[in-house]
């Protein structure tokens, strides 16, 4: 079964029978009409109404079994627990003419801190 399915209940004549161009909606006084650039126009009737129904199937949920850290490790002292190994990464947090900010996360207690260069 597809994840997304669209069902049209009735056909709408949206094309001009004279030239085959797309009919465009237009307000003409209190009612709406469908018109074409070739001069053809028609008033949409009850038979031109349609319903759209969609069916969305639920996707499978992803379950995370373990946390895998992909950042490199460096020797850095954690102020919270005193451990000497931390993950690090850099990110541009200020202007482009400023140096990147270095972030650290302790491998033991997961305390995160930053250092401006």
C-alpha cells in the first residue's frame, strides 16, 4: 500500500472544449465563472462539484537502541567531574569574520562547555 493516496470522486471539466486550454476561475458579480482566453465561459453547476479524500498510512517508527558519538576525542579537563577526555566540535556562532566556537562534551558525565578562540 502506498504511503500517500489521493482519490478524486468525480471528474471536473477544467479544460476548454473549444481550444483545450485550462479554465480559470473568476468572480463575476456575486457568482463565480470559469473562463478561457479564447472567449469561452461557463458557470460551474452542481455536477462540477467534487470531493478529495486522502489516505496516509503510518510509517514505521525508528527505535534508538544505543547512543553513538561520532565526534573526535581530545584531552580536555571537565570542570564538573575532572575527567580528562572530551568530545569536541566547532561551529560558526558569530560573524563570518570571527573565529569558530569550539564545543566540548565530557565522555564521562556529558557536561558540555564552549571555548571562544
